C-alpha cells in the first residue's frame, strides 16, 4: 500500500483500514491548519492504483476488515463516479465492511449536490467527517474556511437526507475572546438545523507555521483560557436542541464529555460546572502544536 504526504484520520477511525485516495487538500487556506501547508499539492490518485492497494490490504489483513477510511484532507472532492467505484469495489473485496468514511468540507460536499450524495450513499459511502469549525460567519471569514453558515447548513442537510452519517467538528475557542459568545451561539444554530449524527469538540491549539499563530504572536488574536473555553462549551451545549451524539474525543480538550445530547445535557452541564471549580493550573498547559 502506498502513502504520500501527511496521513491523518479522526480518532474515531483509529481501527480503520486507511487506503489513500487523495493527497493534500484542495482548499488548504484555513489559517489554523498546518497539515498540508508544506505540501503535497492536492491530487486524486488513479482509480486502478487505489484498487491495487485495496487488494494488497486484503492480502495483508484478510477479508474481515470492518471499517475503511479513505484519506487525505478532502476525499469527497473526488469525481463522484470514481469515489463510487472504489466504494463498491471495497465492499466486494471486504464483504464484512460496516463503514466507509471520508473527510469532506462543506464547500466540496455542496458542489456534489443532493443527487451525487445519494449516489455515493448507494455505492456504500456511509459517513462523512466535516469540519464545521464555527457557525459564525465572521469567524469563518477570519479563518478563511471557504464557506459560510448557510452553505454548511445546506450541505449538512443533503448528507443526512442522502442517508449517510455526518460527523461535524467544532473548534472551541477559534473565535478568540471577542467572538466567543457569537461563535458558540451561531454554531449551535447551525448544528440545530442540521442535527448531525455526531458533534465532536476540539479545543483550538495554535500550530507552527500557521497564519493564526502569527496573529496570536502579534496580539491580533486573544486565546481563551481553560475556564473561558468551559464557559463557551456550556453556552454551546445549553443552546443545542437536537439528538446528536456529542463527544470531546481529542487530546486538546480540557474535559471529557460523551453521550446523546437529549439524555445527557444536564450531566454535561454539571460536569462543566464541576470543572469550573478547579483552578486553571490543574488543566493542561498552553502549547504550540507541531502536528
């Protein structure tokens, strides 16, 4: 099996087979992200090569693979016919597959449209991991996400209507001190309209070589401290009304929350209140990420 450039996958795909379908990211402008800033440039691998790697994986792991993730940063940007082909082929090669997943930003999901998303679902794509990051249009413009809240809502709804699972990521603190409240409230509004299967929380950590780190160093961006992040989480959760599964399954977070929103909201808020009673020195220290 062949791999090029950084290969990242969500923590929830830790046990998945990784078969690279694309390299790099076709957007690659987000100010907080360093993953592909130094290359490789976005490209889509040839379908026959991807199939060769799938067959090689069967020789290595056998046919009982149950979950498969196609990196890299925005595999949803593949031509629909090609992505459908490798999904169908994977299910033929691995008859016990329960899940096939990809990363997909809202602007590239939106370019697919409802019909192509339905085709992908029928071909066997079962879940898309999408970085919402924020529902606040001011924040989205600042971080150069390349989308807005309305497009994210429409793209998210299309994924759900197509019959695929949607896992959406919110970056706590990405709005800084001046946008913490609108970031939380507008993110809740967007998520309430989509009602994705999963809402996954990440806490902003500045990364080396990124524009947002430079803004922080130049005092153009003010980071939230642990208690302020917890306040932002509480505001977000208080205003979420769907039945999504919420998880803070990442090393950047200050607190571990996991469960269905409609059942666990009270417990979540109690956990946050308890954490707020702790001195800030008891939480992880500030650091600059290198990966």
